[in-house]
């Protein structure tokens, strides 16, 4: 049993089976990309739309691709999209900054992954072709800061990033973004494409780094929670799932001779607060 700050974790199960890799979960039909107050923001091929609490349409904004995520802050919404056709940037489509009340376009931006900050500010990140950056925009779409970092964003008391650079060997870390473009480095990572982290109630990040489960605190202090045998190559897909009590670490390895087959290992841990 290992402590993670104010948490304890105990391995309770391990299963190995042929199965489906842990892809990002698709939203249920009809579920909005984001919701805030009386607004729900939906995405479909060729459009972004907002509805009221009863599902009545408030506005629709036409787009060239398919929306995949939305982030809301202080009367603004940032929507990232997938292109319908393959381009130099793969299937990356434009990111749209819209007025939440009427759907009016404020700015058209470029980025793959976003996050909302207070006061109508947003983070928008991009990686590839020598670019590895996160840009902060204000409510009018003006750039207010820029950092040499990209990955999974955790916004709370500041901004932490679980970096994903797709480099072998990776230079990725868990970092904190500070004003003026300063990147404060935390623990180094071994996985160039770590999955989305789990954020515990006290702000601790659980990061699946290859076959290592790491806990990273608000001050970027790190602890190894568990070690799991896992190959570190491009055929391996990983994910973390947390239901409030149990954490599942899922690692799927593709069969070299049969790319449609995966061996899926699932480790389950019970997480409890210290003193519980």
C-alpha cells in the first residue's frame, strides 16, 4: 500500500484479455460538448449550436468541420474542430472563439487542445512540425501570453500541463505555466503520449507514464504509486479511469502481426483518503 499525499492506494485486481483499446470515450447522443448556466453548447457536422435548459435552440453557427470539444468562460465559448478532409495538419480544423449569448464569431484560431481560464480567457495548444506551444487568448481573441509547452491542461490554482511531445526519446514533463511565458519544470516523463490525467479532490494529478503510475502534487512534487509491465512503443494505448473510489489503469498492446488485435491489461486500485 502506497500513500499519495493525502491518499492511499491498494491494488485489488488485474485482468488480461483480448479486447478493444481504451479510446477516448464518445459523448452519448444528445449530450452537449459543454454546459454553463442556461447555455448548453452542442456540436454536429457543419455546426455549433446552443440550447436553453429545455433544449430549445438559442443560436447556430456554421463551421467547416466537426466540433470535438468546447470550453466556456465569462460569456465566451472556445470550440475546437476536426477537419472533414485530411490536410497538412491531419484532421485538425479551426478553433472558433464565439460569443456565448448569440453565437457571433469573435476570432478563428488554430489549435488542437483547449482549456478555459477565468475572465473569458482561454488556453489553446498545438504540437507538430516543430511547433510545441500553448497560447493564451483574451475574450476578444487577442494573444496575452505564450509558452513552449503542450499537452493535457489542468486549470485550477494556476495551470499545470502533462506534456505530450510525441518525441522518442521524449523531453516531456509535468510543468506549471507561469506569467510571461515561463515554464516551471516538474517531474520528467518517459511516455511521449501520456493519456489524460486524473485529478483528485485535493488537486493531486495521477499520471500514467508508460507502465508507471505517478502522483504529482500542486507543487509538482512526485511519487511513484505503482509499476506495471508495459511496452513503450507506438502500438500501445493507455488510459486512466476513476469512479471516485477505484482507479483503473488500462494498457492495450497491439499484436505486431495482426494490427486489429489488442491484448488489454487492466489494473484496478482502491483509492482512499488518509485516515479513512
